[in-house]
């Protein structure tokens, strides 16, 4: 079986973890149990398929953090992308990770292992946003070419397995967006009842929640 990169979380740098955790809890996300892999203060909230990691550490955020087993083995292959590693901890002592930026300045983090426990009870994780679908980035030819080559390195096709791209692109987006599918009318009512100040309905009839952390839901 091919080892592939899986999106772990959208990582956020923050000085206000408790305040930010309350924000995502208000949206229906549930707190996860984190381990001691990282040394700074760290909290995670999510559903069964998507999580937001709040880190009391300085880095460019939001960061797309992927889990990639044996991440150190991929460092020479990533040189094919002609990228400069922002961070590369690749030894037997520290937590292995590689960080870099795509052509649109989106920070990407490849880490060795999970930093929190996943959720297993699907029924307990349903919330008003609906069912998580995927993440998208604003489109550019350079960005799409970069991600295509990155995919070829860390997610080689597996015979007989369905293909799920690491990233999808949308020319109409302004910033990183996590897409959900659900009951828009119900969400509008719920947002009004809860007093969500950052929620609106777009001209093309989509619900949009603009987080204060430079990505949208």
C-alpha cells in the first residue's frame, strides 16, 4: 500500500488559543485530544474530516499541515520542485517536518505523525455547517503546476484506488477555503439565532463564514 500525504489540519498561529477555540466551538467543531509531539501550547477543534489547529507559535498562517509517513525520505525528491525549505527538521531526535511555500505564498507543512487523536463517532460530530467536502485555493497556472508536481512526489497513484487530489483550485476565491455541503436555509436561520457576525450569503447563493484567521468556510 502506498503511503500518502493526508491533510491533518489547517494550522493557525495565535496568541489567543482559548478565545479562538471558543470561536470554532461556536461553529459546531469539537475539541480533540492532543499529544505531546509539539512543545508549544496547542489546541485542535474539528469534525470527522476537517480540523483547525491553534498554535501558540509564530509561523505564516493559515498553514496546510499534511501527515506524511517517512517524511525525511521525501526531502531529496522535493528538491525537484526547486523550492527553499522554510524549515526542515529531519533527524532521529526532533519531530520530523518540512515546511515551504507554494507560488501563491501558501505555507505547506509535511509532518511525520499525527499530533492529535482522530474522531471515530460520526454521529457525534455533525454540525450546522454540514458535511466537509474539501479545501480549495485561489487558482493560478503556476500554483496548479506546483501542486501537480508535489502530488506526483508525495501522492503517487495507487493502482485501483480512487484519486483524491491534495488540493483543488477556484479562480473566484480570494483565499484558502474549506467547503462544506449542507442545508443552507437551516444554516441561515442558525447563524441568525447564534448572532454570527462573520457569516453571509454570497451572490451565487453560498453560505460564507469569513474566519479571522485568513481562511473561509
